[in-house]
C-alpha cells in the first residue's frame, strides 16, 4: 500500500522528557542541545539532566547545583 511507511521511513519514536520540580529536565538520550549563541553540545548518555536554574558549572548539563541554597 502506498501510505504505509517502509523500513527506511519509519518515524523516530518520541523522546521521553521528565520535568522535575526545582530540579533538572531529564531527557532520554542521546541528545543535541542548541545553546543561545547557536553552538551545539551533545551527549550520548542514555539519559541526561538539563539544568534549568543556570547555577551549573557544566551548563547546560545539570551538576546538582540547584540543591545548594545561596
């Protein structure tokens, strides 16, 4: 049938993303992240934590800096 996808046209399954209250965004990897300045960083880990508080020294990757209170 013409409307059925072939083996080479199968859609990529959606990425799983978990939101954490006062914590990082967890994304099933591998991932590429485009930063504000247009540069791209990537990780091939099975799950990555993206920093949402901008306290991380490894931004955009979370280093749990959000746990410390200043």
